[in-house]
C-alpha cells in the first residue's frame, strides 16, 4: 500500500489530459503499469488534496483516491463522528420518554368551558319533501338555508344581544358546570366526572364536546346524534328514552351506522357515560329553549337565571319519568295467519296504513325530514334496516308510540292483538322463511330487488 | 460502467410499490383529517367490499365511508405488491439453497398471515356482544414462527455476502412491515372501544416506518454504477448527518401523527420544536453536500429536492398550525381535535402530511445512497453487463 499525502494530485492529472479534465479517483483499477480512469459526469475541481491508496484485490490493484474535505476544519471530523451518536441517542430517549406523556385517558382540560351554541336552531323543515339525504360536511349551512324555503324556519343564536349571550353562558355554567366537572341535579358529581372521561375518550370525536354531533364526525353517515334537541329514536313510551335503553344502544351499537358496540366497557363505565350523555342533553335542551325564548323576546337577560332553572327542572322531570318506564314483555303470535293479518294492517289504508310512508315496503328510496331537520332515507324493512331496535319488544313500542324524532306517528287506535299481529309481520319482513308464500311474493314483487 | 443484479421488472415493481404506498398514505391522511377512521366499525371486511356491495355503494354516499374503504382496498393491494417484491428480490439470491429457503419462509409467512386473517374474521363473526375478546392464538403463533424463519434466512443471506443481499433483507423486512401495518390498521378498528385513537396513532406512526422501508427497497433495486458512491472519508463525513436527518424526520412525523390524532399539548410543542431541528439538520446536510466537490455531482439533485420540499412543507405547516390552533370565533372554544373541518383546511392538513411523507422518502433515499460503498471490481465482474474499461497509461496519471 502506498500513500500520497498532501499532493496536488488532480491538478497534475488534468495537465496530462486536457481533453478530459475530470476524473473519478475513488475507483481506479490499477493493473501492473496501467490504470483505468473513469470520468466524472460533472467534473472535478482542481487542487483537491487527498489520500491515494493501493489495495490488492484478487489479481488487481484497486487504487483509491480519497479527497480531504476542502478545507476540513480542525477537529470537525471528531465532532461529527464523535458527538453525533450520543446526541441522537439522547434525542431518541428524550422523545420516547416524552411520548409517554401524551396519553389521553385523563379526560378534559379543567380549564375548558362549554361553548355557547353557535349553529342555527332548527324549528321546521321546508314544505317540499326532500329528494336526497342531507349532504355531509356542511350541516350548519344546509340547515341555515332552510330559512329561504317555504315552511322552513330556523333561529340563529348569534342574533341574540351580546350581554344576553354572556348571561346565558354564565347561567348554564352555574347549572351544568364544565366538561371536566359537570353538574346535574339528582346525579352525583363523581359519576358525571367519570362519565365525562369515558365520553372524552370514546364519544367526543363524533358527538363533540357539547353533544352537538358536529365537528369532525359530520363527515360520517348518518350524522352523529345531536343530544341538544332532547330527541332520541330509542323505543319509549315517554318523551325521553330510559337510561336502560340508552345503555343498550351504547353497549350494542346501532347496526348499519358508525355507532359501534361498546360491549367491552364495564357496566359502571356504561352507566357513567349514559349519565353524562343525559347531562349533555339536558344542558343542550335548556340552552335551546332559552335561545328560542330570547329570540322571541319572551324573556329578557335578567330573567335567564330564573327561567333556566325552571326549564332544566322540567326537562329533568321528563328524564326521571322515563327512567321508571317498564319495557313490555310480549310474545309474538305464531302462525302464518297472524303475519297475514299484520300484512293487511300494514298495507290497508283503514288499518295502520304504514305503506303510505313505507311505500313498497321500503324498496323505494324515499326521504323525509326528521326532528333535527335532516333529510333521511326511510328504511327498507325487507332488509331488516331497523337501526333503533330489532327485537320484538322494541318494534312493538315503535309501532305503538311512534318515533317522534323521525316524525313517525303513533298508533293508539290499534288493539293489542292487532299490534302484536303487525309486530309479527314487521319482524318477519326481513326473514323470508317466516313469511307465508303469498305475502312473500307480494314483498318480493319489486322488479328492482330480488334479494330480501 | 454498470452493475445490475436486479431484474428490470423488479425495479419498476419497486417503484410501483412505493407509488401505491404513497396513495395509501394519502388516503390514511384523509381519514385522519376527516376523522372517519371508524366510519365502518366492522373489521375484517373483504378487500373488494366497496366494489362488490352495491347496496353499500349506493346507500352510503358519505365521503368518510368511501375514503375508509378505498384506504382498506389500496392497503390490501400494497400487500400484494410487497409479496411480489419480496419473492422477486429473493429470486436474485445466487445461492440456490438459500434462495429456496427464502421462498419457503416467505410463503409460510404469507399462508400464516392469511390464516390469521381468516381466524380473526371467524372469531369476529362468532363473537357475542359482551362476550369478551378471543385471540387467534394458533395462527398468531404460527405467524410469529414464520416471521422468525424469514429473519433467520435474512441473517444467513447477510452472512453469505453475496451481491444484492441488502435488497433481499430490506424486501423481506418491508413485507413484514406491511403485514404488521395491516394488522395495526385492523386492530385500530377492532379495538377502538378499548384503545380509542391511541392505536390509530400507532398505526399512523408505523405507516411512516413502512414507507421508509419500501423506499430503501426501491433504492436498493436501482443498478449500481462505478462512481456512484462517495469516497470513504466523504461518506463518513456525510452519512451520520443523513442518518440523523432520517431519524429526526421520523420523530417529527410521529409528533405530527400524535398532534393529528390527539392534539396532545406535549406533542404540539414537540412538533413545533422538532420542526426547527429538522430544518436545521436538513440545511446542514444540504450545505455539506453542495459544498463538497465529490458529493455535489452525485447528490446535488437530492439537495435541491430537499430544499424545495422543505420550503413548501414549512409553509404548509404554518398554514396548518394557524388553521388548527390559532383560530378565532366559537370554534376556538373547542379542543382542536373536535373542531369542524372545512375543505380548505382539509387540503392543507392532508398536503402537509403527504409532503412530510415525501420528505421522509427523499431523506431515506439519500441516506441509502450515501451509505453505499464503492463497487469493487469483483462485484463489477459479477454483472453480466461488465464491459472492458477504458485504459490509459499509468504514467499519464502517476507522476
């Protein structure tokens, strides 16, 4: 091995080859008296100092020219090679250590406050029936545009004077606390605090901080539930669903929607999160009613403190009444005759006349406005699209008491026997094997759909 | 003079794999932007679910559902790409026994992985609500054994010191990373009720590692030329900076993932702080490359490329930060991860994420190329395209 140190080696080479001024010296193959010079694509500057090494490779000599950095500050190489590894290691350890500090199980920031409602309050939908579902992504603008259509009515909370809004904010905070420390008369604070943590972790990404269903989740289908309207689609005989029904929805999810089952949560976690959801609903509904009253000039800013307590107490009484509801224990009639009778009630204008809305048993894409002002598609009952309860008892309650939030009417005129027949038919609609042949043919008569 | 031990089709395949991986990252980024990762809480679903299920296609027009299932479909296809890439890479192994051992281990891993998916699907379908979780123990353990088998042949390949060993090891690791990433994506849906968005953040972070590995595979597939490597001293001077740059970019991407999924205050600060470190490291590396008479001709393109990406990325980062954290109005009262998303902010955030991934790809490509050692004559002579070199008199050089 020979070393040529500190020589202006490239400059001399260039002087010998003026037609090809650039050479690659890092890979030069030397054999006896010849060497192979490989030209660089972009040229090389003259005056590079470096180190030349000959290495025996097989029967060749590999000649390697290693240029020194130009110029190489003293000690730089040691600095780059010596300090870099500890620095990178320290950085890696630090970041990995800090990664453990960004957990999300601690619930909300204690300084966080519930924001006052800013999106429009829906009152009534346009007269014309919708032809498509409400598009995702810009729900507030869609609802606000209802005011431009006949029959459509919305209220914009931003029209309320600033001092009234501030009074409303203060009073709501006094009554209902903050996200991290929620309050609701009749419910223990610790239960709500625990529920708030579960909600922040699992629910807030869709249902949002105030239970508005807005935020990132509004790009999903269907829209996440807005608790603030005080409306729910769960089967119930009262104005509000029972906590048991809400807990069932959380535990089982809502099939066909983005609401997944949370059956791995403990029973206490489910109870806590349901209590917190009720807290959000009561708070949101109180806020909604106060906004409507302020907008209609029924109350003034000074009345907010008194009025809010009255409204909250009234809403809470509805929830307490619903909590005492007993779910019906029914047994569906067996036999094809019961299903035939149920089919007649479903299709007959003098019976329940379900078919007037569920045209062709839901085969057609029909849209209706629901209680939140959303245009939603009526379910295809032959496919079992019962999102809000598919068990006989739930179907029974839906038919008897209707689904007010979906504008589905109640059927108080039906006798218990008729109701059971109708429930048996609706239950069997998505189970063709249970249907009598004639009824099944009628249900499958839709040319566009052959698979129930 | 060129040394080409990788078939041309494999080179193109590796590029296609990286392009499809970029598409997966884009779709994943859109999912996080719109928070639609749980728009279909069912997993596993068939890869062709979106196409085959007309009822879903026509009745679920929500953008979130379509994005999520397109992500699943393209992510499945990246698995196919990675499998072919790994098998193709092992086909270049000169040692016949090792080649077949590699094939056997990869096929075993693939079958075990498919069995794992199948068992997961059956367990999911058979699961009763409230019945707890059952784990695919048998297929999971088989998968683990197969992965160990693949790693063993990788070690043997490295010890054999044959040309292209790096490519084979990287391709096998890339395939395993894609498989792990697929499982993480599935469990992100499957275990959402236990882990929330934490698993989504891990899925997003590991996606960057997978992308880096596939980038390294692509670079390893490129043909070698004489003169494409730096001299030893120059390589030692630049390589640590390139490695450090990749590490910092990965860290920065992880903080970005954490910010996007959880908006954690710690992650917000670290993401901002690391942005300065990334910029500083990148500029140092770029200046060193451009100032070097030997590195500039070879890696000047990368340097200019990094400058361009960095400039746009900083701009997008500032815009994304302002759009997410520095807003006014009622939305400011909400935590950052609960604010509504309009189209403009979605485009900015997604572009920022995508460009971050592109920065990682460039950094890894530069690092991999900088790590190359000069092609020796012995290696050159193994190439079928080895020509007779130009000969000049030694006396003309060695004065």
